[in-house]
C-alpha cells in the first residue's frame, strides 16, 4: 500500500471526510509554498460559529472547534499539494482563541488540533511546535483560528 493509501485510510478510520478547501476571507493567499514549507493562512471551524470561550462556549466546545479548524487546514493542504502524502512534517501551529479575559485554558483548546494532527500523521510527522494566544476578538467573531506551517515534499 502506498503512503497515500495509508493517509487516506487513516482519515477514513477516523471518520473524516475532508471538505472542499474554503477560500480566504479577504485579499490574501489561502496558502503559500516557499522553500519546502507550506504556510496556510488562518482557518476557523466549519459552520462559522460565533462567540467567545469562557462566555458563549466551554473549553470542550473550543477543543472541538480547534479540531474542526484543523480539518479545514488539511483541506487546504490537500488542495494545494494534490495529496496529503507530500506532508513530511507538521512544523508549527499557532492558535488564536477568542476568549473572555478570565479564560485560562487556551492550551487545552488547541489540543483539539494537535490530537487530530497526531492521529492523521502519527507521532513522527504530526508532532509540532505550537503557540496559542488569547484574543479580544477574531474575524467574524470566530471562537478559534489556526495558522499553520507544514514541511512538504517538493513535487
């Protein structure tokens, strides 16, 4: 079985069907490939939920939103590269959490993304550096936005 078959099979095992890649929300590129790195612009969760963690949503909700946003990121990667097989490593995830000033579980929210990347790519390719920031507001009042960087096989 080729690696492509393994990645696709893993997505199917997880019950994940990647959506069509969503476009940019304004005037910028959805992603940029430079020097073997794919930089994916900020992506939010499916359905465009609106609200703040700690007010409108729980930490558990936020974790699910981060997972959904990660699926949106993977859809962009697949569209850009033609195949997730070309991903050599998830390099960095930066999460932005739209949260009340009292909210303190930003890191737990972002685990929704990290756990998905590990499940899809495995420990070696999926473990990444990350940072997470609380935000007073995010575009369209989204609860979570992810920026990401992938090392990819040139093709």
